[in-house]
C-alpha cells in the first residue's frame, strides 16, 4: 500500500534540545539570583555561569528559528499568523507582570502603613529629581520609538540607507538609556532594602532596564540579519516582533515615569 503524503502550510518544528536547556538555565539563573540576594557566598559565581549559558542556549535556539524562516522557507503566511498571535500573548503576559509591581507601588503610596511612618515617600528617603536624568531617559526612549518606526517604514519601502540610519539611532539611544540608568543607580541615595519604596522602585526600574537590554540585543540581532539580507520588504517578521517589543518598553517607561518618578515622589496621603 502506497503511503499518502499530505502537504500543508504549517511547519512542524523538529525536536530540539535548546528550549529545554534554555529553561533549565533560566531556572538556575533565577535561583542563584535569589540566593545571591540573600548573600550566599557562591551564588554570584553560579549566577554569572547561568547567564552565560542562557545566552549560549538561546543563541543556538534563535539560530535554528532563523534558519527555518530564512533559508528553509517554513514560515509561511499561516505560520506567521500563529507566531504573531503567540507574540501578542507574550506581550499580554508582560503587561500583567509589570501591572503587579505598579499595583504594589500605587497601593503602598495610597495607603502607607504605620511601619513606614504613614507617610509617602517614607521618611528618610531622598527621592530622585524627575526632571533630571529620568526626563532625559524619557526623551531618549520616545526618540528611539520614533527612529525604530522610521526604520520599519524604510524596510517596507526598501530604502536601505534609511534602514541603517534608523537602526543605528535606535540602538544608540538604547545604549545611552542604559548608561544613564546605571548612573542614576550609582547616584541614588537609597537602595532596594530601604522600605517598600526602595523595593518597588528598583524592582520596577530594574526589570524595565532588563527589558531595555533584551530589546537592545533583539534590535542588534535584527540589524545584523538585515546586513546579511535576511529581510525583505514583505518578509521581516522578526523585525516586527522587535519593534512591538520596543514600543511596549516605551509605554511601560512612560507609565513608570509618570507614576513613580512624578506622582509617587510627592505625598499622596
């Protein structure tokens, strides 16, 4: 009996070790981060190794996806539709992640407990000036949102000179944002252990900064792929995902700047 072969437009992903290896490394990274925060002596070294392995395994996994999309032609319109829906759900999960920290900050500011003096910001906390580095970083992220959109339109119009310009300006703005955020942390007069204000502030800005770093890597990889002619005017799904992610980072920072740096820095009790 002859075998019946059914052709379809959906890609059945080949078995891969990289998702499992990446998840184990991420778990190890978070575990060692918790141990390091509790001053376990050897946790810092294992945290560094975990981060290195996360980057290595994720790089191999990313390489497989690029090969499937660019060289093997598996990412048909139906597959791209499914990937877009998956990324929508990922962004939704990120919204809920940040919502929990925003809720903790707003709740603590609207109803400060007696343990922090029934006052917000807590007595003894020297808050940051929202019109200093935070305002500059806000301008940088808004600018980067414009340049990355400019880059996207240039890709769709096959204007390669403008694409290079858009990528360079966006990545430069992202790098400066991270640099200024580091300067702000160094100059801050409080740390993560200074009451609920310090905890919420550094959790919000720290995780946002981590997302900025991830978004910068995402855009840099997309730029390298563009240089190697992986993108066309009608086939650049990876770049679209990077742009969506970057706009999400922009929106989170705007909310963070308004609620934490401006509104949260005055007494609301």
